[in-house]
């Protein structure tokens, strides 16, 4: 029962919803960056945008894990 942290999960839900919106924005940026890098492979900035977008897509999971780990059972 050491992994039982429902309070951290419930408190983290609003922040996870906000980060979910950011993740959707990140997905759009990733698609646009991929299209731009296919059209012009010399654009190195598109690679940076794609990496930023991938981090934004992973954000909701990171937020929930941080809240669950921060609040004791």
C-alpha cells in the first residue's frame, strides 16, 4: 500500500487538464515541424520545434507523476 496516493492524483487533475491542452498544442507543432522539415531539410529550427513539441506531449504524464509523488498517502 505504499503506492496509494489518491489525494495527489485528485489534486493534480486540474493541472493535468491544463497540460493536456498544452500537449494538444505540442502535437500540432510537431505535425507542422515535421511537414516543414520534410519540405526544407536544411531548416534546423524545425528539429528544435519537434523536440519541444514532444516534451509538451509528455507533459500531462509528468505533471500527474509529480503530484502523486509529492503528496504522501
